[in-house]
C-alpha cells in the first residue's frame, strides 16, 4: 500500500459496503488506527466495522491532515465523479492520499486493487480507479483515472481504458482496444474494437425459462 507507515492514522471516507472492504484490506495490511467519516446526515449507524463514524463537519476535531492520511471508499456514483469530488475535497484540506493495493500492484493515489485481481506486467492503474477481485488487467494496459473495473472483468494486453469509465461484471475487452472516456461496458459485454468517448455497450439479457428448476432437471439431468 502506498503512503504512511502502519502507525500513522488513516481517515476512510465512506459508510457503506465499499468502505467495509477498504477497512478490511487496510487491517489485513497492518493498519489498525482507522477513523471513518461520512457527509453530515448520511451515517446509517454510529459504527462501521466496529469503528465510530464522524461527520464531515467534525473532521478537524477528530482527524487532522497533520496527523492522518486519507482514502475515499465509495462506489461509482455518477461514473465515479462523486468519489473524485470527495478526493479533491480531502486533497484541498491538505490530506495525503494513500492507495489500497497489495503487493505494490499500484501506487496511484486513492486506487484500490483487490488482492484477488490480476495485474500483469507493464499494466498501469490510474489514480482513484478501483479494480475488483477476479478482474484481469492485461500486460501494458493502461487504466485511466477514476475508473471502475468490476469483478471478473477481463482486459487484454495493450489496451487503454479512458477516464471515468465503468466495466461491469464479466465484461471483456480484447487485445489492443482503446476505450474512450466516460464509457459504460455492461456486465458480460464483449468489446472487440475501439470505442469513442461516452459509448454504452450492453449485452442482451438472459432469458428466463418458462420451466421451473424441477422440470428442467427432469429434461436435462445435471
């Protein structure tokens, strides 16, 4: 993980499931001195993962940038722009920003690379981009800034994924394809050619059989 020693406190912004993942990853990396922050009025409870939650307006009293580093652990709302806005706000307050990436897979600020992800030789992950477990980033592929690469997505070698793009679960980008900024590649979609900025690619949804599971197994034993 990029950033402070394990003894330096870390401020985690976010009160949902993404924050829970980041907190667990940080703990596994030996960081125990953690503080959690959310926007005023957004705390669903008083604690998360056993840690007390403070509101943004009280940051200065509990987690000064002079003592704490920071990480923004929220989802892909508005194509990751909400996370980018919070990152910029923390940077403007003077916080140093860490990454949550095991085994030096990435050193960009506020990047998260799950330990189950595969990042091949020569690949680069941009700042504030999240790459989830089971995803593969091929050799010499560049993931831009503020991206979201979902679990099971596969990006072949020598590709480029533009800033603020989203790849859904199981999406595939084949070799030497350039994806423009602000693109959405839906779950299971396969992209074989370059896409301009703002493109949306979705695969046809699976159909629901009129048979129930008992009838199906009778006809097609599994």
